[in-house]
């Protein structure tokens, strides 16, 4: 159907019979031999230093196969999360951020450890046994206050909280002076990647030639809270 004929047209959904009859296929319906369930241990603080992580109790929990932290991933992570130029030629600062926290957490919910277990509930129970000692640091929840001089920074050692700033100006500055009306407005733009609403799940396993296949309901790469890994 052409775009011009879709607008205002009654379009019948093709996927409904499969979903309402119990024939839908979701991440939880998929299994593989030796499959493990992963649960992510996340920071309860918006900003804190990680003093220590005790994994002993979690590793001894029933069904647990492994518990990992940054120390286990550091030799396998090529670098921090990439940042595009976002149409800005020069950024003031780009903090180097990894998929899992090292010695500092910079947002509430940041991953600090992952637990792999034979059953989903076992991974969730063992994650509760991971003991993380934090030194809580000041955090700012208001974006305007975060830009004020002397405000607590989101990253230790950062000069401020300004990632980049850019002023768009007309070629002729006198245009603004000659305008009959000048509108000044504060506009906050949240992080909002364009994608459909998805749940967070992924099933991954080994393939030939040391490759890994993945069936995922989440498009961007991330540390999933309920990943399934074989």
C-alpha cells in the first residue's frame, strides 16, 4: 500500500491472530542447551565511589555459574561507549564511560556486576547477595542547577557538567536588533532515541568460527537487565 493511500485508511493488523491464539514467540519462550540466565546488579545511587564488591555469597548461591564485575571485562572491552559529534564540531568534554562501572557510578541503575545462573529466579536471588560498599557523592537532579558554577559534577574530576554548547546565530547579527519580535525560550531536550517500545531481553549463543548469535528485543547495544546467554 502506497503511503498516500495509508493515511486515514483502515489497515487490518496481520499479527493479531498469532498473538491472541498463543502462538507468539518471545524471548522467554526461547531455549538453548546449557542456557543460563543473567541478572544485573545496579547502583542505587546517582553518584558514588565504589569502595569494594563482595561476591562470595553470590558465587556460593544455588545454581550460580559465574559472577562478573568490571575486573573480569576490562581486558575484553575495546574502549568506552562511542559518542557521535551530534552536529557539534567540538565538544567541551566526553567522559569515558563503560558498559559496566569500574570505581565510580554516575547514574542510578548503572551496572556494577552481573550474575549468571541456571534459572532466572536463581540469578535474581544471587544478585541480592552481592555486597557493594559505596561512598555516596553529591548529585544534582536539576539541569539548570547542574550548569551553575560550583555545582557537583556528574563525573569525578570533570571541570563542570557542560558536555558541549553551541550558539546558532544569523550571518548578520543586526537581524536580531531589527526584528519586531524576539522570542527567548528555555528548552530542555531529553534523551529520546527513535525506536518502538521494546522489552529488554536477549538470547545469545555460540556459532561457528568463534562467532556469537543473538536474538534480541532491544536494538541498541547495552547491558540488558534480563538477558539470556548460552
